[in-house]
C-alpha cells in the first residue's frame, strides 16, 4: 500500500525543472502575389466568295395588229 499524505500531496520533494532546447514550430503564411500571364490572340478574317443566285426577269412588249373585219370573225363563230 502506498503512502498518501492529506490533500493528495506527494511525500516526495518537488524535482527541479529541466529546460530543453526550444521546439521550433513553423507557421507557414502565404500571401497572394499577382503573376501576369499574357495570352496573345490573333484574329484572322478569312474572306470566301460564295455564289448566291439572283434571279433577274426581262420583259418585252410586242404589238400585234388584229383585224376587226366582221367578215373574218363570222366564219370562226360557227
């Protein structure tokens, strides 16, 4: 059975502290730095000839003389 003093104090005297070399902890902090990146764009206009039908109409007028002779019309009516 181990000995315990009142108020849970150890019967042993307190040991002297030991100081070790400091532990180094690195906290990496990153800061954004603008880095320009240039993307050159070249626009090339290509022109192509494409045939498109266009319809044109011509009109001609022709005068024809018609006889109004009643004798020539009688034969055609019958």
